[in-house]
C-alpha cells in the first residue's frame, strides 16, 4: 500500500503522504525495477509501487498497471500517476498489441514508457549521444559493455549511471527530435534507437 513518511510539526508527529508512482513492467525483466528502486533513494517526493504479474505483452502490462493503480487509490490531485514500461524489441508484430495498450492507457490515464530495441538504450545514452540503429537488443548490451564490462540484466549499475543522468536526459531528448526530423514519430513507427525513460526520470527528479 501507499508509503508514508513522518513529518514533525510543532513538536507533534504527523504523517505526510508521498506522491506515488505505480509501475508496471515486463514480467521477465527486472532491470527497470532495479534502476527505479535506486532512483527513489535519490529524492524524497515520489514512492514507487510495482504492479504484480509475469506477463510480457504490452496490453497485459497496462492491465496489471491499471489494477495496481486502482488498488492503491491513486489521485491526480495529489500528484500520483501510473506508468507501464516495456520494450519494443524491433518487433513489428506488436503493432496490434501496442494499439490496444495505447487505447487502454489513454482511457485509464497510464503513461507508456517504451524503448526500442530495449531499456538499455537509456543506459547507453548516459555515455554519449548515439542515433545508430541496432539490429537487436543483444547488440545494444554489447555496446553498453564497453562502458560497464560486467553488465547483465541483473546488474545494479545505478551508481555508475547516476552522475551522467542530465547528459542522458539531454541525449534522449535530442534522439526524439532526431526521429521527428526524419519524419517518424510515436511508438508505432519503431524508431531505432529510442526510449521514453528520460521523461519519467525528469518527472521524478524535477
């Protein structure tokens, strides 16, 4: 349930509610959870709550996010919000799933945070701007290992990345503009590479 922190007011302890972000992720991939748990410790405004479920398709992830958000009684007025995070994997067969996920997320006020090919694009942009297309998620990870040699999906590399967060946000923003300049925009164009993760980090670290 919603996490609260103590606040001292005129000598009397009270409870101040932190803003809540409910997060739905791909069941097989815990990389995002490792990163966000560490990000939470760097600020005191937001608390992350993760939706349960082992589903990996976009629509199911959004559904899990919606259920968790309803359970936690999120309030836009209090500054709460919900996000679903998943990879596009250069997979054009996901178009119908993504259309359904986008439709549901719009109706239920869930933000979509997508990466193509994979979440590690966010990590890679910490070390310099690149718009080089990748042929697979494995290729992204091999490129990332030039900077984090022992990287794996279960590696907690947050402290290596965090000092370069501002640069990563700027690089990912420029990457989005790059794709727009090429006449492609949105999750259904499968821009490669790209990630929305910078938008979530900006919101949390404001």
